[in-house]
C-alpha cells in the first residue's frame, strides 16, 4: 500500500480520522497485567473513529446499517485466527483490508470500506471491536437526547435560558436536553420552543395571530 493515505472519496469522513500514530499489533503477547492498559489504549484510539462513523452515519441516515457493519467487523476482527493474521507483519495491509472487506460484504455500507482502508493503513484493524463498542455507546446516548431549538425575539439572558432548560428537563426526565438558540425579531416578543415532535409558541406574534383568527371566525 502507498505510504500516502489511499484515496477514500468521502472527504468529510476522512477529515474526522485525526489519529496518525500506528498502534502495536501485538496484544496477544502482552502480559496479563498489561491487558487492561492495552484495552484502555484501544478505547482511546477507537473513540475518534467511532465518532467519525457515527457523525457520517447520522448525516447519511445510515446509523442502523453502520451499527450492523461494525458489529460484524468486530466479531471477525476478534476471532482468534483472524487476530493472528492481523498482527502478522508478513501479511500486507492490503491483504488484511481485503479479507475483512470480503468477510463483511453482506453488511457493507457507504463509507465502510473507507474505514477499513484507513485502519489497515495505520495498522489499527485490531481496534474494530473497540470502535463498535464506542459506536454503540454513541447511538444509545443519541437515543436519550432531545434536540431543542429556542427562538426568541431578543437574545435570552443566561438565567432565562437556564430556567427554560430546567423546565424542559423536568418535562423530559431521563433525556439529555441539547438546546440551540436563535433570534428572530419578527416574533416581536416572547419565545418559541421547537423539538422533533413539539412546538410551544409563547411569542407575541403567535398571540396576535390567535387574536386575529378569533376575530375573523
């Protein structure tokens, strides 16, 4: 394989793959006392890859497909026989990548080959199980999150925003509230809270519209 990164096509995906130093593909030879440290190292290395995959999967609405691909790739990469191959320096990076690509064809998703190429290029295919675990954690975290946009006629003060966030947390117990704010002077006054399935209109413009509707009824 060329010493330059292979052309992967998916620029947004590649930009997120920030780690450059190769790991040591020799974990089976590590003493048992070092396994915990080695697994922690794998998790640290895996996290940016998992975040990149999760971000790309979210943008392309392929979260489930990516989850299935990573789970299968992780199962294969953790097989004893495959581990021996992946840590064998006599086997080229291209061959290792091709083997995993072939064995995961039935779960292939847009961008998955790019990930395998990047991992093989840097000698990190053994990190796939950790990437899968980190990806699953991100999915679970996302399922517990509620995206909310609060639009106001004027910029909300810090204490006003905190009060609204507190009320939202009470209404949606167990969820992580992610708030974005926006300013729209056409609202005249007040605020609007909008999430995926709810709109709370507490704006002056909204009240005036309701008054106008009642007068014309």
